[in-house]
C-alpha cells in the first residue's frame, strides 16, 4: 500500500475529512433507523416484543452466513470500491421501507427483509472500512484517527435517537428510515472523491478456503486475540439482547412516548462522545491495556442500573446507565481497534477481522433472539437484568486473560509474522457492542 501523506493535523487531510464526513453522516442515519425501525414495528405494524427483537437479529445474521469468505474477498478487492457498493445497496434497502409504506405493502416480513439486506451490506462495508483506515493515515496517526472517527460516530449516535423521535412525532416513524437511506447516499458521494491509493498484493490462484484458514490460524495461535474475541462475543450477546428490547421497555413498561424515547436514548449516548477522547488520554497515562480494562469495568456494572428505571423522574436511572455503558464500550473499542490495526499484518487484516467478527457478531442475533424470547416469557425488565449479568461475565473473561498483567497492548514488532504463519498456511466489533476483538 502507498504511504499516506503526513499532515500536522488530520483535519487538513482531504481524504480523512471525506472518510470522516461520510462515516459520521451514515452513522447518524443508522442511529436514526436504530430507533425508527422498532418504532415502525411497534406503532405502525403493532409488532410483538419478539418481532421487534427479531429486527436486530436478522440485521446481524449475515455475519454468520458470509463473514468468513467476506474477509478473504475484501482482502483481495479494493476497499473503497467495496464501501461505495455496500452503501449504495443500503440506500436501496432502506428507501424500500417508506416506498412500501406509501404503497401499502409494509408488513413485519417486509421490514425484516430490509434489515437483512442492510445487514449483508454492513458485513462487507465494515471489513473494508477497518482495513481502509490504515491506508489513508500513517501508523503514528491511527490512534488520533480512531479517536476522531469513534468520537464523531458517538456524537452522531447521540443525535440519532433524538432526531428519530422528532421525525416520528412530526412525520411518523417511517420518516426516520428514509433519513437513513439519504445518509447512505451522502456517504457514497464522499467516498467517491477519496483519492488514497492502495496496493493489492497478488495472490495468484490460491483457494478461498486456504486464505480463510490463514485468518483463523492467526487468531487460533494468538492468546491476546483469543481472549478479546471470547469476551467480546459474550458482551455482544448481552448488549444486543438488552438493546433489542429497550425500546419496548421504554414504550410499554414505562409509558414513554416516541419523542421522549428519542430524547432518552440520545442523552444516554452522550457517554460515548466522552468515552473516545477520555480513553485516549487514559491510555497515555496508565497504558492502553489497563485503560481498556478500566473502560470495560465501567460498562458492565453500569448496565445493571437500566432495568431499575421507573416512569417519570425514574428515567434518569436509565439515562445514567446508558451513559456509563456507552462511555465504557466506545472507549474500549477505540483502544482495542487501534491495537488490532497495528498488531495484525495488513495483508491478513480483513480475514482476521472477519474471523473475529463471525464469532463476536454471531452472538448478536442470538442475543437479540434470546432477548425477544425471554422478554415474552419472563418480562422485559427481568430479561434486561439477565443480560446485564451476562455482560459482567465478559469482564471476568478479560480479568482472567493475559491483559490483566500488561500495562500496554503488545506490538506486532514483538511477534514476528514468520512465527505466526506455518508453512502450510492454515485459521470483531458499539453496534452496537464491543468491536470484533
């Protein structure tokens, strides 16, 4: 790959500004849709708790279906082209929802199909995006770039639910899904003007199965990545089992209106805005590995507070819980994401990320499915408490990992690639949740 141009400030780099703008706008749209889709299901289609949770599940199922081959394919392809194609597909998928509503076709299965198509596009986009950031910035700028990208994404997630609530109150919840489609269109335009060039290493006629095995093998022999993946898989199961039913909890259990739901979720996401820069400062002061563990230690207990919220003033408890979870998850994602980008060989990065994501993101539909099933059987509040307990288990995994003894994450320089790739060349991620290890 070509070495990016050095700048005194990333804001002066045109390519970074375009990537930042496109990703921030599309994240804002996705945050709007993340609240609008459940509201459409609840208020327009009168869906059950299980059907609402199923919206989250089907959006993440594609990681289980195409995650592994997608990583190998993305390593072969030009990343910018993949990202443009995926966002264009998302425009079509989410624009189909308001079209279906106007035409009278909108049903729960129709809504699920739109979420599924968007999920497939997200698989390829996410893998290409994570591999492309190191192309447009230097190694020394990666932490700064990730802080800026994650910070602005968190800010977009703050505004998204509030905007979704406003749109639902003024024009109906379907308007939020249309806003998501427009945001993906803006991202496509931004990406088309990025001019950073990447060099693809020729792979000859190697079999796809062999290339997939290289990514899995790298992880299988690495104790740090194995621990991070295991913890993230458990965390994502808990986070998305909780998130899949939180709108139901706010609307049906606490009697919160659509506009107020958006405001509550928006304020809760403020923690994520603070989490990114605070994690970077904390990492410089106490070490990146220790800062990562501290962020995770904040998120897990904070999640326990949410189910104790009550109507009216008691919503403050839900907001404080959400702020703590968002700050911890966003902070840990910044630190572990930078670690992966510097630690993993660039030519294997897509496959390593995909192998991680299949495990980590594969638990998201399971968590959402369990959230829906348990929510119907036991009650929404009780299910949220169960999921908060599962989140604590992910912290226990990290505290038993090699990271508990380290001040900083290890570097790739300390672990030669030759020792990680045997001759026969054999094997994530805040939401909505933890990044793919």
